[in-house]
């Protein structure tokens, strides 16, 4: 159902069973998949491609031009997967030509009220942004990550799968997979044991990740020494190898 006060520009493509509430606006270069729900007073601009089953709440701004001062109205994109929930007053911006030109978001994510995803960010799937959490431009966030309330992530940072960014954390370096943070600037606090249990990791793999965390943060090793000490566990446990692979691709260095 399309409310009569909604504005759907010519050229917009809406899938089947899409609902658009009062006073919402959908631009001419927006593609909406099946079974999406767009509540009242939502603005969606493009080029944006949004998958099926997404629910966007009132006063959200999705696919708007970015806030980078270098941006000169180039036709960059936003691509969003399926079954995401985007709550009140969230803002998600398109990419820039200084990167790949695309802001990309996966599926099954929850963006709570007043969250922000800046230009060229890459967000995985099954991620939670709690109220007020924000990521700057070019940030990469892995799968199953939780950003607690009012956290902020500096541009170009990477956050590994299953990390938990603690409330009010200010992240200015990369956060390895499975690590939890606290404070500003963000510091390592522990591993995300509870999250790993919920997602089916067995006790042996959790213990191996705990050993990896101690090597990185508790034994006084250099980064190279820590990685070398993990060689045997990495052969047996995919989660440890995942941590090592992340360290190898870190450009900003990890929080320590």
C-alpha cells in the first residue's frame, strides 16, 4: 500500500507488497525489493538498491549524498541487502569516487535510532548498531559485530567479525575479530565469549581464541611474536587463523 501523501518519483522501482507510509519520499533512482515497509516521513534517495524485507522507520534518511567536502555530486551508490531494520532518524549515505563509489550493507542488521553509516562504509551481516553508534567514511565492519550505544569509529578503521565495541568506545585503530573494547580511545577488554557461545562456537575454540587474546594483549609480546606463538592453534582452530588473517590486512594497526 502506498499512502496518497507519499511521493514516489518516476523511475523508482518498487517490488511486490511494498508499503510506503505518509509523507515519505522515494527518489527516481531507487530500487526497493519485495515486502519492504517504509514508515512515514522517510527519505530514500539514490542511486540506491535496497533488497527485500527491509523495514525503515520514520525520519530515517537513506541514500543521501555524503558529507565529504570532496564530494561533487558524482553518481555514487548505496547497496543494502535483505531483512534489515533501520530505526528512527538513522542516516546512511552513498559512497564517493575516492573509494569504490559504493556504501555497502549486508543483511539481517539492526540500526537503532540516531545511528550513522558514512560514505564508503562496508557493513557485514547480522550487525547491531545500538542507539547513537556511528561509523565514519571508509570503515569496514565484519559480520556479527555489535556497536554499543554512542560508540564512534574513526575513518578507515576495520572491525573484525564477532567483535563487541563497548558503550561510548572511541575506535581509532582496527579491532581484531572476537575482541571486546572499552573506553576512549578504545582499549581491548576481553574476548566476546558470550557472543561466541550464542553463535555455536565450541568450548575448545573459545579457549583457543582466549589464548590468542592473551598472546596479543597480556604477555608483552610484539605483534610478530604473538602471531608466531599462535601457529599451532591456527592449524587446528579456524577462529585463530581468522584473527591472524585480520592482523595481516590491518592498515591502521590494531588497538593494544
